[in-house]
């Protein structure tokens, strides 16, 4: 059974989702793939994991790095789950490229290389935004693409974390805008 709860952030409304194992979703209202895995039988209910997630978000949006973890339950494919685990390792206030994630996965699997585009697809379908920090992933050339919540929110999240954005830019055109 899936449960939901709402949170009002400084950047807009957020929908949280969880099951018995942990947090399964966190989306800005209206973002791409919004609530994509929730069925019609989900129920709005306050759970302890939601209280913990809201406290984490309160800390995060106050400009501080949360110093505790939330139980997460990844519900993607095996490949997506591997990518999302790597996202969780990106430090607060730092960025990583799609290519760097692909290299980590290739090394883990004993392969010579892995597709950065495949990584991009998995990053884009991350169901637990912010806490699983897909906003910290950038293009190799510094382009700020690929955030389902919107590039404007990606910039605001990186700015909130005081990430070095001097060499990052918003592309003029592209499929990930």
C-alpha cells in the first residue's frame, strides 16, 4: 500500500509518497513524471517517515545540510536503483557529471564503459527528488540539463547548497529543458 502526504516548500508544493519500507517518492507539484508510480489505491495518511522527511526538508530549505537519513525504498529497475544509490553519494553542495556516474557504474560492473545517456534516463526518472539529489548532476560541459522539477528549481537548489555554479550554464536549446 502506498501513502501520501503534502509539504509546502519555499519552492512550491511537494507530494511525498511512502510504503511500509520507506519513502518512495518526493515530487514538486506538476513536475515531469509527477507521482508516476502511485496507483489509485494510495491513501493520504501521516506516517513517521513523512514526519522525518518533513523535518529533513525543513532543515534543507533553511540552508543547512541535514545530518540524518530517511529510510528510502527505491522502486525502479535494478539499473535505476544503482544510479540512484550513486546520486545519494554526491556530497551536499557538490556536483557530478552524467559521465562520472557512468564511469562509476562501469567500474562496479567490470565494464570498459557505460552510456552516460542511459544514466541520464535513470537520473531523470528519480522518484525521490532533493533527498536523492538528482539536481546535483550536470553535463560534462557544465550544462544544467535534465531536472524533472525544472531548470529554475535545479539552479535554486544548487544555490541553496552554495554549490560552485560559476562554470555551470543553462543551455539555449535541448531536449532536457
